[in-house]
């Protein structure tokens, strides 16, 4: 929803609202498309290889870094009507909802 991304709203609330709206649309035999664009912190422009090199240099906790890397580097898919795209490799972008995202954006 366009006005969901306002200061003070949680990422979880936003994600749950999107999921609910998506499910309602599917039940009504509609189509769903989401485009998420971070214009405040620019998480989508972060180089993951650089992020992990700098994290190690700054002695960021290795386990937290490894778990974040697994989430950040997971392949993405586009789906429509139960059909999925080929895997899409990710080399930039960290999800804003990640507990480490705010720290990672400042590394």
C-alpha cells in the first residue's frame, strides 16, 4: 500500500499488510505485483562483496555476518500464476527488514 512506508511503521507490519493484500487479491482471482524501492537508506545499492570485506575488517561478529550473507545472497525468483522464473543471482542489496541492515548500511 502506498502510504504504508511512513516513519514509525514497522517493517514487519508493512510485510504483513502486503502479504494480506496479496492473498486477498489472489482469492479474488486477481494479480499481484510489488515493487519495493528504498529511497531513504539506499539498501539496494550496497555492494555485498564490499560489505562483507569491511565487516571482517571491522571485526563485526562473524556468525551474524555469515547468517546475514546467507540471507542476502540467496537467489531470488519472480513468480506469476504459480510459475517461477529462473533463479536471479544477487550481488547488491540488503533487505531493509534484516536486523543487521541498519548497521550494514553504515559499514
